[in-house]
C-alpha cells in the first residue's frame, strides 16, 4: 500500500509509492556520455584556474604548480565575491544586497577521475580536512553566516566538469532549509529533552532496517522519509552541531563510511549522478548547540516535476527499506561496474 511518511526533523511529508515500486535494476539505464576535453583541474593545468587559496602539496613544490594532492581555488565564475559590501538596500517593497560571499572549488585528486569512490580513504580524508580548513578560514569574515559545502556528480546533478571536485559557497545568510532544521531540532528537544538526530541514528542502528554502513564514529542509512530513491544520510554518532568540531578519528572514520556508502550506491544503481550536501550550523551567530551536522547524499534517479515544485512534497518510488537492503547486499566492491561506465563515457 502507498503511504505518507513524515520527516522527523522538519514538517515535510513524503509519499512512498510501494504499488509502483522501482527495484535497483530499474535504474541501471542511467549512463552519461561525456566528451573529454582539456581539463583545468588536472595536475599540470594549474594556470587554467585562479590562484589557489589552499593546497596540500609536497614539501618544496611551488604554489600553483604540480606537486599537490588536494587543491582549492576560487570559482572562475563565482556566484558571490568577498569584495562586495554587505549592505541591504530597499526599493519600495523590495530588498536586495550585493553578492557578498565566497565561491571556491575543492579539487579532490590530481588525476582526471570523476569518481570520489576510486580514491583511497586517506585521499578522501584529505578532502575532508580541506573542507574543514576553508570553513574555519572563511568564518573569520563576520559578514558570512553560513558555509555551504556540496558536491555535484554528473551533468544531471549540475556538474560542469567531470574531474572529481566539490564546491564551497559562503553566504551572508543561513539557508531556509537549515533554518527549518534548526526550528525542528529545537521543537523536538523542547518536547523530548533530546536531540532528534541522536535519536534517529540510535533507532536506525538498533533496528538495522535502513542502515547501509556503520563505522565507529559515523552511521549511513536511508532516511525513513527519503525524498529520493537511494537517498542516504551520514550522521556523526557524537553530538556535534558544527562540522569543524570533527576530530582526527572522526575524519578517518567519515572517509571510510563515505567511501563505502558511495561505492554501494554505485554498485547497486550503476554509478548514478548525485548531489552530496553538508548540513551544518550557521556561523557568526548565537550558538546553535541543538543542531546536529550531517551529510545528505541525493541520487538523481527521478525527475522533480510539477507535484514536487507545486507542493514541496516528494514521491519516492523505491521504499527506503528496499533501497537500504539492496545496498547492504551489494557485498564486495565490484570495480568492473565503474570501469564499464567509464568506458561508455569515454566512447570506448
């Protein structure tokens, strides 16, 4: 029977359409073909990007030259700029402000490789350290109130470059979705005297029905009210409101859980395009200790259409329990799947 499920954090309902349920094999036709051109993110092409703002590189190597393994550069076509002022202007009933902020690209590997999962856990940990370092640096600008870190994989998900990379946009205001989550966690704590995210991950770890990967410090699972087929949340077991609170053991555990979660996703539904978004507390505001940071992985296997745009609700044709079971049963990693997809993309 179809059913409506309510997200435990925000007031959002999702229609889980069990009567027209799609199994993992129904999505395997999703393959993108891309044309390989000169890539500005590859090692040796440092002159094709703006000067780096951060790089993890070999001792003795020069900035903006080869020798790095993770590199952060300003976006060549930024959505916002640090140089702009933050004054709010009013025009009759309308308000506007200049595009103050920062927009950066985190290059996750030197090689022309579209898949983060093909990196070692050590390399993914280095990417996480770069996210943390840039977040700490940018929040020193007190005009900025939120640091959004996200990854678009595949053109359907908004990626304009194939080379594995993530992005960071620092904003002068906190996003509405984060505000809604903050309101949700505060309301839940007022009623239950506990953190809703802590309760969620503990319940999922106990029941195991929707768990995908569990580490010492992190748990990945398909959320109860998943909006998208094979959606996953990666949640720290320790209550932390701010991503930069992550410690060394947590970084390495997150790298392993993230890598294995993405591998199982790729194996189960044939390496789909996805958006990966870090949700964290606002910065330069009153403390938000009630919040609980986490990562959301949103595969782009269905099309957002009129119903979703008109109501804000989603229809998920794959029950979360079915999606989680399929990814758990994926078993040992099969590199031939990714290899086959890459051959198609390269026109082999």
